[in-house]
C-alpha cells in the first residue's frame, strides 16, 4: 500500500474531508503515555491527524478508548496448530494487527518451501505479518531436521518487503565459538534486526553474544537475567505462551526507566489459549492486573516492538502511521469492541470479518517419512542402575538434569509410572533414516498409555512419551497414518487424535474444529494422569529442543545442552560422588 502523501497532507490540514473519521474518542498517545479526547482522521489506510476532523464517513465512538493495534514481537504462527488464515482470524479479533513471525518450525520440516508458504499464506490477511528468517535450520547438529538452510539459501528472501531480519539465534555456542556458518548468517543480516535466544547465558559469554549484533531475548527466566540484558542494550521480550510463561516473573524489571526497551511476545500459543484467553491483549490484561501502569503496558504492546524492528509506520496513533486501531469500552477486560487494520474494519465484538486468504498447501503436505517402527528401537540398555533423567519444571522450558535409580529388566531401563518416571523417544521422520533416540522423563505424571506429537521443536521429528512400549508404538503408527499430528493412546486403543497434515504442524480445518478436537485430547491426556501443571502436548513438543538447558532428547540421543554433546543415559560415575571426592 503506497502512502497517499498529497491527500494525507490535505486532510491533515483540514482542506478536504477524510475517508473516515473516528469521532469523540479517548485517544492514546504512545509517545507521551496519555489519553486525550479527539477525532482520528484516516485517509487511504493511514492516519492523517488527531484533533477535530470531518469525513465522508464518520463513526462516533462516544468516548471509547482508542489505542494502536497490538504487536506481537515474536511468534511462531505454526504453533497455533492452524493455518495462517485461521491464526489471523483469532488474533485480529483479540486486537493484534501486526506480528513478527519466525517460520523456523515449518522451515525445519520443508526448508525454503516452508518460508515461501508462510509469506504466500499471509499476503492478503487483515493481519500484518513480518518475517524474520530462521537462523537455525537445524537448531543443532545434534538432531536430524528436514532441511539445512545456509546463508546463501536464505539471502534471496531478504528481497521480500516483509522480510525484515534474522530470527532467533539459538546456536549461541556457534556465536561464541565464531562458527563461520553462523557468522555468515549474521553478516547476511547486515544492519537488520537480529533476534536472540540465550537461556542462562551471562557474564562475558552474554556480552560476546550481544557484540555479534543480537538485539533481543525472549528466554529470560529471572529478573537478574533480564536486567543484565537491558543494561547491555538488548530489548527484553516478556513472554506468555502456552508452555513458557515468564511475564509475571520478569514484570518487576519493567519500570518507567526500562519499559521503553520491553515488549510483549507469545512465542508459542495453542488454539485453546488463543480462543479462551486471547493474544497480546491477554498479556496486557495480566500486566495491568499485576500493577503495571496502563500507559507502559500499551507502549509495550505497540510502539516498543515497532521501534525494536525498525517499523516506522505502525504502533502509534499519529500522522503518517498506518490506521491500525482498537476501540475499547473499558481498560479492564481488554477485549476490543472494534479493530481496524489499514483503516478498514477487521473485527467487531470479538469476531473477525472476511478473513478469506487462499494459498496452495500442497508444498507442505506429505512430510512423514519414517523408516521401520518396532519394539527393539525402544529398548534402553542399562550399564548401571542409575540413570540420567530429564526433569520437568512447571511453567518453564528449561529442565533438570537428574540422576535417579531406575528399574532394570533384562538389562534395560523400563518406565516406572508409580515413581513418575516414563520413557521418552524421538523418531527421525523426515528422511527415513530409522534413527531413534530413547531416554527417561520425570514429572509429567503419565500413569497409563502414551502420547505422541510431530510438533517437536525445532526439527519436528516424532516425539512420544509412554509407560509401555506397545502403546508408544501404537501412537507412532497412528501419527504416521495421519501424516502428522497429536495422538493419545492407552491399552492398545487410540483414544484421541488431531491430524496436522500441513507439515505435521498445522491442521487444514477451521479453528473451532481444531479447538474441539484438542480439548478432547487434553481431557484424555489428563485422564491418563498428566499433571495440571503442564499443557500435555506443548510440554512434549519442547522436550526435543536441544538448545534449552539442561537435558533434552533428539533422534540422536540424550543431549546435555551445556556441553552440546550426546551423553549416555546410564550413569557410570555419579557427579555427586565425584564432587565429594568419592
């Protein structure tokens, strides 16, 4: 959309009527943090001015609060489990008019085709989607993904007007070790924004990481980590997703002095939360309820993200900005009554209007390529009675590295659901290699059966957790039959499933159907014993991500994230004993 400069100037000067004027609003001025009464004149999809105006069409807002459209500073559209069209229908109704998307989920499955699919599928939506090129495909050399994208393969996408930078650099060891392939991508980005992903990084290591040009982080867990990043010039992303929820923990860091470098992000958000809680408006609601000043919350939901990513025409109600606007009757529920995008009414009373984008989905179908699937692949040989076990932590993506006694039968570790210790396995599903990694997990609460998912960050192989091998194999085969998706089984029966045939990540159905099927699956998973602390399938999806400490599992085996090495499950010499001099 080209800015109609002459018409904008004429309307702003009061020389001609605007296309549309929103009358009698309490307008939020992001640059001063105040609400003031006024009209907003809109011409050709842009804001001409705020003051007293007349237009060919006038809408009397009768004192309602008018804010800029909300911006999600970091999100993976694919994690909504629905197509980009359906995702837009949900979030626009909640007041999000712009997102910064990182398509590294689908790129890890089908490479460049996945990036192109996201760009094509978001071309004609009432949601402005900017793309950060995925920097880590694969996320780690310790797993097999469906693609391997170099700087040379990514660079052509920089010509696209909605590609604005380089996505989260998860390979912080590659940055610190000055890996040439990683540095080629950093150089490719030039002066464009580069997102970070550095859980636990601190001191000189963090400083070196930032020195490489990386400007934000959404993986902070503690206020101390957040402050260290802010002091060194990073933007702080306060995340509230479906699995990782750090907003309230980090909120004490947000003050009038620091808020301008802070923004809201969702990262990964399931349909259930999008429908029932909302999107960025939910994060605003949480923050304000916790005591954050309304003006700071609104700045974090709009202009701060725009500034971070160099978007000079979104995030504010001011002359020359795009007319992305939200009308609220109160500042408590944070459910917008009306949403305008480019000056066109896009949602009203919680319902999006006319979201009908069409795209060829064939390029992201038929992505399940398993080799053999048999019981022997799940055998976990034991060289000692002590095992390294992945320990879950509620509300976090980081895990514990536990050493626990585990039952051994016929020379192999077996699940002990009575002790909350179950098996975890990851099948390579892109190239038919037959690779399977097997480990142990504590904390999920599963007492019967198995659950499986092809949403398994970030390489999106097939991950399955279970209390017995037979049910785990059944779950794997059901996922293969569906060409990807989520599965729950027990006692030899498939109890529920959600097909995700688009790259094994997204459904090809409407969001209401996906939500209903997912709700059934969630209930089934809870009935199998999974604790209420965890979103069953979102939690499962992150157990194979080998860039977030401490232990993770990939198709190559058990990963010690700190050392970036595959380690044995059997503990031959206890670290505790070793530290005591034993």
